[in-house]
């Protein structure tokens, strides 16, 4: 059981790192949008794309969509950080909340950004590996430790 607690703690650390990166990305994205720099917000997200081809006039609606994306990055990161604090003790609800929130956010990122070739390996794809490892470790520890399921 002691080894399983170590897995919860490692998962906690991974989720906190993942969450902090996403809170920061959300703040930076929203900051670009609020300052009217939609192109920088988009090139910050799609960092494998030449920023020069993203320099154009965007409609206000595009800025609103990217701003909403930044807000979502912020709250998803915050939820995973809060969940991580409870994962430390093996809380079942926190394990599943972080997996659903962070895991599904990264699934969408992987499907549309990674597979589309729009992002660099660092930091985006690395964060997908971080969330996957956090999910696998916490699920393994939870299901291995709970013999009633």
C-alpha cells in the first residue's frame, strides 16, 4: 500500500505541473486577446506555425473564440490543481475529476493540434504525456488498492 501512495503523490505532482502550465497559458492567451493581439494569441497556441502567416486582421468573433479558449485553459488548469491536492491522499472523486477535466482537454489538443501538426513537441505534446502519466498512475494506484471493485 505504501508503494501505491507514492503513485498518488507522483500523480499529484504531475497534475500540479500540468495545471500550472495551463493556468499560465490561459492567462497569456486572455492577455493577448484583451490587448487586441489575436495573432499573437493564435501563434502562442499553434507554435509550430510560422507567425508571419498568422499576421492578419481577425474579426472580433475570432478574438472572442480564442479568449474563451484562454478562459477554458485557465479554469481547466485550476480544477486539476485543486483536484491534485486531493489525489495526494487517493481521493476517488478527485482522481476522476482530474482525469476527465485534464484528460479530455488533452485529448482534444492531441486530436486537433498535435495530429494537425500545428504545435511543437515542447511544451504542448509533453503536457499530453504528463497528463497521461498522471491518469495512468492514479488509476493504477486506485484500482490496485481498492479490492472492493
